[in-house]
C-alpha cells in the first residue's frame, strides 16, 4: 500500500502566507465584504486575530485579543462547534449587546469554528453588507462550511503551526480593474465635471483627488494625498463625520453627509464603498435642515480610541472578581495602549495593597506591596490625593519628581491612574512600559476617563471578594467539615453553590452516626441564595442533629424541627429528607418534608426513585404530620440523596431530567463512589454553569 504525502501549503508559501491567501479566497468565494481568522492561544486561553481581509487595522483594536469565553459570536461558534449567524444589527444587539456597542452598524455576520482532525484551531468571522438577506441560504451555509473545512485542512497539513502576531496581518482584497483604460484619461474626465472626486483607501487615507475637489476643499492635492480628510482639514475634525466613514466601511452601503467649510460654504459628501476603498463625490450646496441640526463641536479624542473606551467600558461591566478585572486589563487594556506591565492596588488603612499584577516578578511585587501612601516614595499617594493622573515617559522623568521612588522592576515608563469614586480613594492603577514611552494627548484623554471606569469596577469587585470570603467562611462553618467513617458504609458527597451572586446558598447535608450499626443521612434545601438562607440552613441542621442524636424516630425528627421553624416564622421555604439506615438489618426508614425523592440502585443495571408520602415543607404548618416509608437496603446497593438543583434546569422538564439521572445511575460504574458522584453532576450539567445550589450524597451498603 502506497501512502500519499501530506500536502504542503499552496505554491510553497509559508503557512502564514497560505492562510492569508485562503482567507482572501474565502471572502471572495462567499461574497463577503470582509473576513478575519482567529486562532486559539492555548496557554493564555485567548482568541488571537491573526489575519483580516477587507477591514482597516484600526477597526480591529477591540477584537485583536479576546478570552475564549468572551460573549462574541466567534467564541460561541468555537465553544458550541457550530455556525453562528447574525442577520442584522438588531439581532446583534439582542444576542451580543456588548459587541453591538462597539459595532453599531448594519451588517450580516457569520462565525464558524476552525476544527481540525486532532485539535480545534480557532474560528472564522465573515461580514456582509447591510443589504444582505437576514437569513443565510442553505447553499450559502454549505459554501461557508466548505471554505472553513479547506482552511482547517491547510492548518492540519502544515508542518509548523501558524504564528500568533501581536497585530493581525492585513490581507488585501483583490479588485477588478480595467487596464485598457489610461489613468490620464480618467483624471481628465473627472476634472471636467463640476463635482469633486476623492478616493480613500479602507484606512481612510486619500489616494486620489481631482482638481475640482481640491478647489472645493481649499487644499492642494499634494498636501492631501496620504492623509485622512478629518486630520488634514480642521473643519472636518468632527467625530460625527468620521463616523460616517466607519459606517460606509462596515456596511458597504452608500453614505452621505453635509459639512460647512468656513466661512459659509456648505459641501455634501457622497461616500460609495467597496472592497478596495471608498469613492467620494463632493458637491456644493446650501445648508440643509439635517445638516444644521447635526452640527457639533469638534471632539478632541480620535474615534479609534473612543471605540476602545466604549469596548472596555462594556467589558468592565462583566467583571465580577478582582482577578477577573486584572485578567481583563492584561488581555485588553495593556495591548490597547502598548503597555507591558500592570499593578492594581487597593487603598486600605493608609497603604496600597496590591490586588493583582501582570508582568512583574514575585520579588518585585513583594517589595512594592503595602507601601504607605503618605511618604512620597511613589506618585501613587499624590495622584490619589489630587485625583489627577501622572505620566512619566522615562526613568529620568520619574526620578526628577520622585527621587526616592524604588527602581526595582526595570520598567522605563509609567502611567499612574488614580481610582477615585465621589472623592473617595479606591486604589491606584499603574501601567508600565519596558521602553521609554511618550504619552500623547490622545492617550491621556482616554486613560483619564478609563480610570473612573476602573475605579467603579475595582470597588465592585473588591466588595464581591469581601462578601465571598465572608460567606465562604460562614458556609464552611455551617456545613460538616467531614463525615464520620462508618464500617460497612461507603460515602461520597458533593456540594456546589449557585454559579452566580455571592456563591452562598441553603442546601445542606449531614451524616450522623447513631450507634454501632445505625446512621442517619440528611439532605435539605433552603430557598434562595443569600446569607439568610445559609443562616437558616445552619439552624435546621442543628435542630435535626439534636433530635436525631437524642433518639427520636425519623418522623419525629422532622416534626420537631418543623415546630421549631414555625416558631421562628422564617420567610423562606425549607425542604428536607431524613433517612435512617440500619446496616445490620439492611433496612431504610425515610421521612420527607417536600423534598425530591432519593434514587436507589439495588444492583448494577437497575435504579429507581424511592416513592414516599412526604409532608409539607418545614415551617408551614406546626401541626403537620410526616409519614414514614420503609424499604430494604441490599448489600452493595447505592442510595443517592440530592437537592433539586441537580435536576431543575431552565427549559428542561424535571421528570425527564430525573429519569435521565436514574438511567445514568443504573448503568454507571459504581466501583468508585467519588467518580460516580462527579459523573452524576456532569450528566445533569454537562457544560457546568448550574443556576441553583446542588448537593449530592451517595451511600453504598457494604457486603457482610
């Protein structure tokens, strides 16, 4: 049998060049206006934009590095291994509001996973003009899928992996021209027209300007070529005008606007975009009502930075913990401003405690941690006191103002940002550079408001971390530290708090050794995910423990606990299941208070719920009765007690979920209870992200 040689990238190209050619082919073949390739940076769990076709580099700044879990279409396409289609701007706003704030333009978008034979490479994003149909035709979807498969094969067959550059490569989109027509004839034709003609590349730079356009704009062509109109002409230095250019590039639809050239000449600009650039027609005219109402003062900040700020603001709203905030800043803030180091500190008791950092060795962090604010060693104390950022472009600049500042890290430039909320100092953020850096007015104008956003995010994250620590300690104190060892009984337990809020809940469990051959297993659920739920859970568990160890029968344990809760009059519902196990007689005695029934696996391949006649939840009726159910506990049988968080999933029938759980328990490998309890949780929540607390307690009766 003769083996075929693995194909190499086309024409002897490197894998990076071949990737660019394949992307351009994909954009042309699918009829898209623009496209991009993301590759997974596995060690950092990031998506890196490595190649872009049909879009200027400046537009990609917010999207060049994203966490794999980012709420964007390409991340979902990779995670779910499917094509994600966004047919309109409205759909983008509904499904991906954060992305929509940075791309508020009409377009259609497809995101598809790049999955190879042995690994997932990343994903592809394609965008179409605004006039594309809101739904992708079946043939179009097949074409996209085929193009993505070809690209994945190219990556699979490459002897070396593609590079992950700091900035994506810009792949030119081929455009059809008419070589038989001379450029001189075209220029003569345009100069004879009463309207001005201007050509821009996708970056917005002037590549051609007719004589009439030069006259209307009041600027010679040689001074305009290679520049952007809103940078060369002060009267066009208006965010609203540049926004029209961005709209034309993204939507690929004609755009018009009017602007006043001083002192009183109104001009109308008609933008006609395609894959190679934008043709602009300039006509003189009177001021229109729309133009008059849309007149604004020039803005000092370039839109590229403004959109970065909007993107970062949206991202900051999704951070929860301080570590989330540090990770976001390392992934997005540092690359956006070309910085390499970050120190995020919290002001506490007159000192700056480092809450997180990036780009510093551990010994430097140890020396910088907990520096006093009032000593003048670093600019941090001054910027916090004044609320004004400080920028130092070189070590000499820092030493001139702060000669006692410790120079431990070898960094060469710094931006000290005060994090202040309503005059209250929260902390300090330091961005640092490995080379001297000149801070432009543009950077300062964006970093200053960014500091306010960071202050809000840090204050919120620090509060969350503090609450989480407190409730974690509370919950650890209320739940059993360990379960007793009982001869003839194997035990495994899992407790997972809800994946939201402050990670505290009211699910509880316990195992009580009553004598040499009898134990009591308890599991329950207090309504809610709050500190009140956790506190009530502790009261219930303590009451059950007291009554059970005093020798009360199962129904009396539940009834007496119910009377106690009725006297306390809690506002929360409590369900509970109490199981008395006699290991010598191999008998079960159960009493329940509105709790889900346990599952019993008497033998491999068999499992079923133990149906019992439960009473009402605890604390509802002081006179409630709690009937007892008895059953056998065969040798080797597995009893599974759990809370409803294991089977209650949004959009899923509880009965169906319970049946699936029962089936899994029947046929799963039960030799290792620790593995079995994990498999039960995974079967119920295969992707994680459980929305309710859940507790699972497995008990297996040993052989005599």
